[in-house]
């Protein structure tokens, strides 16, 4: 049974203030959505980070541009090089406060600079269709206005927080992952602003995930004159992909998705290069160990083929996030906060992953779908329900104010997590 949450006069005043922000939130969202900030579009990512610097400066606090380590990229032709990543936005507020919270989000989208999906349109008075409208530029506005409401509270000094908004979440957080881990280690709890579903339900337990690229090298030869001298990298890569796919169903809940094979060239040349790209999802650490053992075996089998070499790149970037007692406590508080707004917050397990996985890997209990209500993310049909901007900002604001008041005891959740991790 959900505990009843009562709101005092200061808390109600903060929520009333959020209601006055609806029109400005929509205006800002329109501006942000029109900035292409695809994960590889450095110019757009920096433009978006500039917008964040301006908007979040209203909170006060120390703003940093956190430099990220380059990521390894395997090109279609098998060339391997480092790819520079633009900085993360980091704001630090009251680092010595009794309660420490990390709030995370991302300003990259899945839509590259040359994608046809570049701007917003209105479907009706409440539905906006646009790239990143729900995932997660709307969520960033929810985060900001919840924190602005907290700053209006007389108990604000009880909470210190770190905000990390990253440019690489949609490509696995390889650069921002270490910073997420560091912040998760020192925080009592975490709040992440991925979109909720259109019906307002949240993600519960999450699988772990990793992305890999297998580089396969053979030997080129004329397909007619000297076919026998060639060593076909495409054939070897295809055999690996088939063997990987055969692992599906061998362990409950573990999935292998072969997403793409790059390589080859003219039909009269035996292809010397191929790259197999794939994703794997797991339920827990035992699954992860089983997967890594099989990947080592299949890579070795590929390299045993005559004239073929194979090199693996990638790994698990997001460990599983189970519904432990610590994470369940976070959902209990979220549901209680929702009840004060007349919301019946529900949640469901999902195979999707996000920064909440990274925080939990550092032992930080968290809720990771506190953003806007939306649907069809990662597609040209992505939508956000505009009335959820203020609704979800009020939900987070209640949680933050109750953490500040001690009615929601963040230290309790962290203590539970220490017993579980």
C-alpha cells in the first residue's frame, strides 16, 4: 500500500510556481529540438551544451565542461581509430550538504546531422513530434525545473547535487561512463530523466547491455584468376555471425543481435575485410561471464580459419540493474510522490538500458525514467506529451523536497544498496 504524502505550504507554493512555467518550457523545448545534436555531430552537441550552460546557470552552482576520453571506432573498411567526444555538462551544487544526489541525462540524440528528421511539428494541442523531444530534451527541462523548485524551498541546503548531462549516451556512454561511476559512488541516490511511457509508467528492472565489433581480416585476390589464393573475410564473418545467433535460446533472458556486417567490395575481388557489429543483453553478472566466455571461443574459432585473423572491440558498457530492495525503495518514494499529484505510478521490467544501469553499477539506487511522457523514441514518429513537462517536474520536485525534509530517507536506500552490491 502506498504511503500517503502530505504537502506543506512551501511545497505547494513550489509546485504552483512550476505550473506557471509551462509556456516557457514549451518554447525552450522547441528551440532545443531544432538543434541537431546527434551523437557524432560535434558542432550540434556543443551548440546544445551552450544552451544547457545558459538554462542551468539559473540554479547557481559550479559549472564544468568535463572532458571525456576518446572512444574506439571500427570503420566499415576495418580501420580502427580514436574518435574525440565533446565534453559533458557538469554542475555541482552544495557538495558538502548532508544528502547527496546525482541527476543524470544526455543531450545527444540518435539522429545524425544529415538525417531528414530535423525539427518539431505539432500533432495536436498537446502532442509534439520532434527529434529528441522526449529522449531526452524534454526530460532535461523536467530536471531543471524540479531543481529550480527545490531552490525555492527553505530546506534546499539539506541537499547537494551533481548534474551530469552527457553527449554520448545513445552510443553507449563509453566516454561519460567513468564519470557516471565516480558520481554514483559518492551519491546517496540517483535520478535520471529518460522518458516515461505515454501512459506514465516507468522502467523497473533493466537488463545489462554491450556492443561489439569483430574485425575480420583475410586476403584479397582476383575472383576469377586467383580465387584460390584469396581468403574471404565476409564468409568468415558470416560464419561468426551465424554461430553467435545460434547462442540465442541457450540461456534464458540472454539475447544476441547481429546488427550489421560491413566490408567487401567489387564482385570480382575476394573480400579481405569485414566487420560484424552486434549487441548482447543479459540479466545478471553470471550471464555476463557466460557471454564473455562464448565470445572468446567464437573469436578464436574464427581466427583458426586458414588465412583469417579476428580482433574483437567493445564490451559491456551497462551492467544489469535488477529490482533490488534499494531500487524498490526508490520506486516506492516515486509512487508516493505521484499520489500527491493524483498519479498512479506503475513500472515494468525492460530490456532497455540507460545511465541508471551505470549508476547502479556504482551501488547508487536510482529511478531512471523521471522524464516526460512520450512514445516512439528513436524513430521519426517520436512524440512528447507537452502537459507532462510540468506534471513530471512537479513529481521530481516533490521527491527532492521530501529528501530535503528527511521524509524520504535517501541514506536508507544507500544502506540497502551496500548490502546488495
